[in-house]
């Protein structure tokens, strides 16, 4: 068997960079989702539902001087005696109300303190803010999607997964797999792979879905690469399909777009935003497959032999490898495709200037700030919510790359800070 160490050394650094990009994007989305979900779902602290680790999040801050006047007019804080030995400043902070801008609802003030009655002070707030509104909105979105076609049912199950430790997780996984296979939609079948770890034969589940995807959308290189990864015994057929593919369509934020369209119109915009960000986090949990089959079959730079290890596996022609690398760079819809194409291009000997140009573009896209970036003082204000919805819609319609390229080319808003470097 051929020693695989040289191949690993060539590609491991590039793969780590891709993995960090995917992990960084997922972590950013997950952090936003976590921050905007727990406020009204967690146990009360000083009369307000706050997560124990929420002290740094904007919702737990005392209102600014401008907010304080609005807060006093809307809901004067109850006087709470200062504890012995505390400063007047800390006493004032403990009794100050907190004001929040919630798109679709307006300025909401949560007074400090509050009674021990069920729901605490939240019970006295307007109905859209009341007890557990996010859970109610999630259930409504789930009902809308569950009543739709097989693809929508897949989305409903992925957005509302069963507890991994519950007795229902097996039934949830079997239903998700069945809906995925019945959908005839390659994107839904990709999402349905979330069921496989919870089924008795995980490998069989993954093979079934990978085979279904290449049949549903044979022109998409993404599916052939996934099939090669999930079923190495079918590598020859997967490679042949990969060479026939005409594009790479990953459809980032497709799950979020489906969720946004299913949102009932009467759900306040700040709750719609919270649900959309949760869906974006789940979208980020479906990374691209490894490029192993191409790296094994294509001749590396320097004229060495291909790294294929199985007897009888032929090396690919230089023309086929060049065409595949160009497809990933020129016919893809995601940053991941661009990075995969760059990885294969380096392997087959693209010039240093060409690789440097791709590196610069990837770095530029990673650094550019999304148009829906959260305003940390008003994380659920209308500007953030509307920017986020526009971003999801544009990415779903045009693809991630065109949207990010357009955003990177646009001048920054007046007074905005330079974007920080992305994950490397």
C-alpha cells in the first residue's frame, strides 16, 4: 500500500483552513442564536428571564441615559432597598429597569425586581413578549412546514430535532430519513443526513441518501463528491459522475430561507429574526465533503504519481483534473467551493500568482462584514432584523459568493469600523 504521509502533508494545512472557516462561521451564527434565544426561556433572575452567563449580553445592561427616560415613563422601577454595605451606584443599577428595542413590538421595559408569581414581571408585558413566546413561534413554524410537502417536512424535523437522550429520537430519525428519500429533492436529502447518527445502521443511511442525491441532481458536483466519501467502493462511478458535473450548488442558507417563508405574518419581527438565526446555525452544520477522491487520482505538482492506493485504480488525466478545479472555482455558489478549487489547483500545479489571487479573494470574503451584522446595543431592532432577512433572501436567490462579493465591493457605511480578520 502506498504511504499516505506525503498526500497528508500537502493537503492538511489547506483542509485545516477550510475547517476553521466553516467552524468560525457556524460558531458566529450559533453565538448570535444562543444570545437571542435564551432571554425569555431561562429561569428568572431579578425578575427577568436571563441565562446565568448572560451578563455580557446587551439585554442585561442597564439602560443608557437616553433609555432611562423612556424606561421611567414606560414602567417606573420598584424601589428596592440597597443591601448593607453596597454603594449607591450598585443599588441604583439593581433597581434600574431595562429597556429593549424589539422590532415589530417597539420599546419594552422590564422592571427590576418583580414578584414571585408565575411568570414574574414578564406576565405583565404585552402578549408577544409574554411567557415562552419563542417556543410558541417555533411550534407554529413547525406546524406550517409539517403540513407541506416532503421537503418541508424534512425542514420541520431538522429545525425541531428530538432530544438525543429521549425515547422519541429513533422515531424522529426514521421519519426524517423517510421524508428525505420521499422528497426526491437533493437538498432535502442532504439535510436528512442529520438522522443517520441516530439510526441502527448509520453507514447504510448515509449511502442511501448519497445515492438518492446523485440521482436527483446529477449535474451537481457536490453530490458526487459526497457519494465518493460515503461509499468508497463506488469511487469509480462517483468519479465518472464528478467529471460529468456542470456546477457546484451548495445552496447556503436554504434551510433558513424555507423557515423564513413559513413564518406566520403575525409573529413579531424580533421573534422571526430569532427563529431565522437558529435556522442559519443549522444550515452551517452541513459542511462540504472532503476532496479526497480528486487528490488521490490527480497527478500532484512536480510530476509524481497519483496517490490512489487501491490496485487497478487509474490516475486521472491532467485535463480532467484541471476542468474539475476550474468548475469549483468558477461554477460554485459558496466560499467552500472556492476553497476546494484552490486546494485542488495547488495540488495539480497552478501558478503561485493564481493561487495568491484566490487566497486574497477568500481572505477578503472572510473579512467582510455581513450586512445583517448584529447591533450589539439593539440586537433585535428593526435595522438588524431587516438586514438579516434581506441577506437570507439574497443568498438563497443568488448564492453565497455573488452576495458576499457584492458586499465586499460596496463601500462601508459611514462611521463603520474596518472589519476584523476572519478565521484562518
